[in-house]
C-alpha cells in the first residue's frame, strides 16, 4: 500500500494513476487557455482594425474646415464676381447682336430679342 491511495468507495488508486489524472487535467486546461489566447488574439486584431478606421476618419476640426471652404467657394460663386462676369458677357453679346444687325445678319426685332435673353438685368447697349 506504499503507492496506493484509497478513495471513498474503497477503490485503490496508485500515485501513478493520480499523477496521470492530474496531468490530464492540466493538459485540458492548457488546451482551454490556448483556445482563449487565440480568441483574444482575434479580438486584438479586430480592435486594431477599428482603431485604424477611427484614426482615418476626419476630425471635427477637419470637417469644419471643409465646410468653411465649401461655404467660401459658394459665396464666391454667388457673389459679385459671377454677376460682373455675366454683365460683361451680356454687354458683349448685345454689342455683337447690334453689329450683326447693322450688317443685316439680324433684323432689328432679332436684336431686341437677343437683348432680352439676358439672365441678368443689364440695360442693352
């Protein structure tokens, strides 16, 4: 009975049997920890991917700057410069229409129609 241990149901277990059972339990726990480690590694890579996506998103300051630039361009497009350009273009169109009217390419009525086509309120030449 040197290497034997008696359990409650009086079955004898040798120390080698007990050592084998303990080793088997530790091996099973190692397998479970390995599975947990691989799951944590998977989660870690997912978090790194999310972190990269968050880092690539524009900041509030960058969005504000883009909106300010868009507002500035919109004001330029709707401001005085396009209106002045349209008036100059309208004047040139009316001048060409009058010259072509004098050369009998356009009738006087056609010249007046051209003068009234203008999208801006510019008095004809």
